[in-house]
C-alpha cells in the first residue's frame, strides 16, 4: 500500500468513527474491499503463457477481446467512481480520500485496472507478432484480433 493510500485509509477510518450510521458502514465495507484488492494486486506476476501455431490466433482473439471489453467497461464506469461533495455529513477530507483511493493516486483501483489493461494490450501485441512469425497473413491476423461487437 502506498503512503497516500495509508493516509486515505486513516482519514476514512477517522470518519467512520465519528460519523456512525450509514457512513461508518460504507467506510467499513470500502476498507474491507480495499484490503482484498491490495492482497489480490500485490502478488507477483510470474505466469508464463505459451502458444504454438495451432493456438496463437485463438489465444490472441481471447486476450484481445478481453482487453477491449475491459477497456470499454473502464471508460464507462471509472468516471462514475468519483464521489461529489454534497452531503454535510461527509466531509471534504473523506470524499477526497475516497476519490484518491478509487481514482486519482498512482496506486488507485482505476490505475491498477489501467495497468492491467496495458498488460493485456502488450500480450495481444506479442501474440500478433508470434502469429506473424508463424506465417499467418495480415488478413488472418486482423480477423483474429478484431474486437467482437
């Protein structure tokens, strides 16, 4: 967890203790989800991905489609994560900490998803290059790496 996220957690925890009720419940739920996300995203990524001439286009289609689907969902939903300041019970500090953790900081959930999308995009590019090396022509490669509609 970054220092910014630790600070955000402290602000959110303080708000939960002072506000009570629905705000405390929301903060507790958020902190539990935050802890889970930290555990999931902190593990090393050492998986190997092997393809051959018979599987490269199928694998490329799956990876490319998943990347594009995640990209569409990201563009649609990440702007909705930001919380406007409108409730007197929720202070500006809490809203800022919440938004930082979800969207703004380099270790926010939105940024983690963006990095994952970049990983999928890079893998898709590597699979395209592999398909070329296996002798597939541009038409075959374009058909496999076209986003499904």
